[in-house]
C-alpha cells in the first residue's frame, strides 16, 4: 500500500466530518463525490443550497450524501455571530461586522470547527493561503503550548536512500515567515508528530537546518538555529533532534559523522526543519522539481484543530488526499 493509500485507510477508520467552505468550486465538488463513494469522510459543503446543487450537476458530480450548509439559513448563524463578537471584542469586533464575516464561508467554516460542528476544514482551491489561514488563526487558534503554526510537506523522493526510504517531512514551507528560536523548536516537535502520524515513521529524527554544522560558521542566523535545537531538546527530551546542521550533514551518514561526530542524529534525519519560510518554501519546491519528488501538503501543524490549505493549482485527487490527511489529524 502506498503512503497515500495508508492515509486514506486511516481516514476511513476514523470517518470524520470535514467542512469544505468552497462549496461551488468544481474540483471540490468532484472530490466530494469520491469522498462519499470511498467513505473517506463525511463532507459538509458551505454555500447556497440550490447554487451548490446546480454547480454539482453542471460539473457532473454526484454529491448525494453530502451536507450543504448555507450560513445565513443555519440555525446557529446568530449564535456564531454572538460568539464571534465575544471572542473578538478586544479587537473591536461589532455585531454588524460579525454578521458580515459570518457570511464569509471561510470564517463560518472555522467557527464550525471551533464549535464542534465539523472535525476539520479544507479550503484553498480558490482562496490564497493567507485568506484561508487568517480566519483559522483568529478563531481556531494554536494548540495549547504552541505559539506559531507551521506548514509541513511530506516529500516522497523516488529511489532515494535518504530519510525513511525516501520519505521525509520538511517544515516550515508555508506559514511563518521569520520564526523565533522558540517557534523553530515547536516546528521540530510538530513535524516529528506529523512524521509519526501521517508517514508511519516510527522513529522520526529531526535535523535543524542552517548553512553551518555545529559551529562551523558563526552568525546570528546560525545561533538562532542552534538555540532552537537546544530549546527542543530541553522541552521534548525524548525527541531525537540535533543541529544546527547543513543539509548534507543532516542526510548523509558519512558527511554527518565527519562534520558532527558524536551526534546521534547527524546523517540520519528524516524530518528537516528549515530556518525560515524562504528557505523552506524554496527547498521543498527544488526537491519536488529536481528530484521528481511527490510533495504532499502543506499540512498545517500546531492548530488546535485541523485545518488544511490547498494549492490553487490543486487537482481533484489533491483535494481528496488533503481531506483524508485532515481527517487523520482530527
Ligand atoms: N502562527 C500562529 N498564529 C498566527 C501566525 C502564526 N504564524 N501568524 C499570525 N497569527 C495570528 C495572529 O496572532 C492573529 O491573531 P489575533 O488576531 O487573534 O491576535 C491572527 O493570526 C491574524 O494575524 P495577522 O497578523 O492579522 O495576520 P497576517 O495578515 O499576518 O496573516 C499569515 C498571517 C496568513 C499566516 C501570514 O503570515 C502569511 O500570509 N504567511 C505566509 C503564507 C504564504 O504565503 N505561504 C506561502 C505559500 S504556500 C505554498 O507555497 C505551499
């Protein structure tokens, strides 16, 4: 069974309710047909009921069995407005503004997840990452003890000896532009969890990446990564983690042993934490293109409840896969 098949199988066992706010989007509707047929999750589409049904018919998607929720007609619309005003009053939220925002499917869907009407959310086929994340960050927020969200990619590199037989987790490739050392440490922990839960990697080994290995260069950027590794070791002593490492020292045993002798993680890393969003985003795209790797994600890490963002170039299959991953995390 491939990794994605395993993830779908886990999702079937859990059979969670996932809200898809982009209810009249073609690929989303076609994915919903598959989710229902393959019993991967129970989908809720957000939108005006007749408009959703008409679009489904137009694109030839049989969405029988999906729930459709029109925010303005939902029994809990007013309740959500009141709750949202309460949650955001320190930020100047008024009833009028909340009434408008609760008509926005992305805000409404995040409220559904927050208040238990759905177990997770998937959006982004027609919305930017920022627009998907902002309501989720305001409403669902981060998990206890986590200050920043990160976006991980599962990288499957064909015919590779590195990582866990070519499977690796890269983070943060999608969310936090310039993380602090503390936040990088959180990304390390969250990425190890992703490796365990989604990739079935029994022993995640985390490398904190830099342009230096164990003090080979000195710069404040290097210090931040080294400090992050120390914070993670102190907070999660059971986590096999080390750094700072250059990428080759993290991945290649011989190089790791020569550049970082004595490190249990050097040369064996299957989880790579990049020092900032520029390097993480560039890094995963380079591996995806140059090594012909499959890049699955971004998987949002550190949220209190699972929300995942799609690429606007996503395929129907991508939507199905991201829903399955969201369900597994729920
Ligand atoms: N982690 C946790 N919470 C956060 C984070 C974070 N990284 N960033 C912002 N927040 C919280 C804020 O505390 C705030 O909460 P509050 O309103 O309750 O106080 C809320 O989110 C909104 O914060 P803003 O500062 O208003 O939001 P901002 O406009 O900065 O957007 C966002 C945050 C969307 C994460 C932004 O940093 C962003 O766009 N990041 C990059 C996304 C991106 O373009 N990725 C690359 C493309 S994806 C790809 O290629 C796969």
